């Protein structure tokens, strides 16, 4: 008789060990894109999770919350890596530049500064006194820095989004930030002559309808 409980325990231990190896590989990669060790650890974790899920279903008719499918390690190596294990080189590499601008109305400067002050205080060690937030620009920068750095960090009641624009371009070279002064407001965003504009998306967060249009639509 097959010891299903023992097999499940073994499968779960493989998942735990694979998760530890994956975390170690991610930490060692330090944000490198297409790191081979991370990919291999990902495949191992995926397949260990899949095996555990299958055994759990067979033994008890239950499933784990991991919705995964098995990955063939050999096929994965052929698709994503060279024979020596290094990441495969794309025969058609591209650099894409995404430039975004969005304007905001500030209904209350004092309310915005209070929100930024609260965000700064949350990021400051308890034994230290945070520096005061001085001005609207510094307040917005503080919200970005205390958030994830994206415009989503500015989705706060203290700011009313206005129109914006997103431009996607194919470029020959990535931006060299060291080539521009920190206070240069134009250089990093200035398209080069050889850049190829793919498209422009206009953002209109609020489209106001007059009373007549509203009545006709209802």
C-alpha cells in the first residue's frame, strides 16, 4: 500500500526547499533581468508546486491555491538559454522609451503638505524627527518616494488628476542619466533625431458632459 501521507509530506518539503532556493537566487541576482539561476529556480519551484498539487488531488480530492502547469526543464532550457546555460541572445533586440506626463490640480496646498508630512514621518525612524515638507513640489516628490515611484503613488485625495499624455518610442540607445545635470528638466526627456515614435496616448481622466448630452444618454 502506498504511503500517501508520506509522499505528500515529501512533496511539500520539496516545495519548501525549492522556494528557499528561488528566494536565494532572486536575492543573488539583485534585480538582474533574465538571470539564468532565477529562471532555473523558478522552474524547480513551479514543478514542485505542480507535483504537490497533483498528489494532494489524488490523495484527498483537494487542491492548493497554486494554479500552475508543469514546465519541461529541457524545453525551458532550449527556449530561454544557450547550451552553456547562459541566457539566450535575442536576434532582434530593441530599446523602448516610454515618456509620460500628467498634470495635477492642488485644491489645498496645506492638505497636500500634511499628507506628504505624514508619509515622510512613516518612513523616518521613530527616534528621529523628520524634516518639514516645504512646498508643493517637495510634497509631490515625497509621495512618489514613499510610494512605489510610479504615478499611482499620486492617487490621493489631495491631488486632482488632469490631462496627461504617454508617448512610446523605439530608440537606438537607452538614456544615459550621467550625461545630464540633476536640475536639467529637458535633456532626459528630449527625443533624439533617430527615435521612432510608435504612438501617443492622450489621457483624459474626467470627461465632463453638459446637461443636454447627459439627458440624451439616459
